[in-house]
């Protein structure tokens, strides 16, 4: 059984698709592309697909991951092309690698997010970021399936910065960009939780909902302060694997010593 790990996106209007919507679209793409899937056992077999840390509905993403198990061997690049052609535009399959290591989900420990705040001046956003980072704790509330829960957002935030105003904005319209790196803790701290924290400590309240996009997710490197590519270990394992020696069709077995 071969395992393939895929990176996909949620762009444009497709950011509003739920995780279940994506699952249905992806399983249809598997059938269209005639992928030889491995199936689970039991009375209702399902394609063996493992999803890892999907982004919340309504947020865009350039870095979503899943793993599929195949009943036959396929070239990852060709498989990626076939699946991408079978998916709706905006749900794009952009990377594929054969799984040579374990624990993909364990390597998704942090995310990089971009928050676009229309109607907010960059200087106002920078002041709010400074207040947030200066606080020891920033508690917010969120309703969960178990009721209202209070938790600290500050402890999960590795870095938060206000970037210069984007070049594509109209000159007469304010717009601020925030770059956020957050650890995946329990409970999970989402970008909207950080926005609630900014409102709590600095009264930052964008007039319209923020446009949120996940730019990357993977292991957080403490030395460099960056989030690393979770598929890199699989690529390195493929490169390090010794090539299989080709045996000519007309090759003969070596003769044993003469009696």
C-alpha cells in the first residue's frame, strides 16, 4: 500500500466551503481521476483519507494537508495533476509527495496567518499589536459545543506584527495587514480569537470582518523563528533512498565454481 501526502488550498469564494464540503468534493475528484484507493474494513468501507488540522470555514488557506492510501503505486506528481484537474477552481492541489516518514499531524504545530483589516489605519493596528504583545495574558471567550469557554490567547501567539499598508489598496481607503504566528495548543487559538484579544486590550474593532488566510503550517523552528515545511522530511527521505539497480533483461545468473 502506497501513501501520498497532498497540500491543497482554499482560495477566493471557496474559503467559505466547510470541511465536509471539501471532503465530498475531494472524494468525487478521486473517482473522476480513477485513483486506486485503499478502503477501510467493515460493513461500510470508506476511502482511506486522513485530514490534518483543517482551517475554519470562512478562512482562506495556502497550506492544508491530507494523506491518502492507495491500493496500487502511482507517481505523486502525475497523481497531483489528475486530482487538481478534477477539483473546483480555488480548491487546488499544489503539492504531492510519497509518505516516507510517520506523524504528519505531529509536524503541524504552528501556523502563519495573514489578517487583512479593511477600514483600519496601519498606525492604529500597530498600536493595538504593541498593547497585545505587552500583556502577560489576554483572555477571551468563545462559545464551544460544551458552552462558553474562557482562555488565554497571548500564550499561543509566537509573533504578531503590523505590516505596511498594501500597495493594492485605494489611496482613500484605510487597510492594515497583520502577520500572526500561533502555536497549535489546546484549546486551539484561532485568528478570530486574536482579533477578540486586540479588541479587549486596545479597542481595535474593524468595521468589516477581517479577510483571513493561512499562509503556512508546520513545525515551529525555535532557532529561526519560522514555520517549516511539513512535507520536507518525506522529500529528503526520497532523495536519500538508494536507487534500485536496473537488471538487464538478458542478464545471466553468475555461474558457480567448477566442480
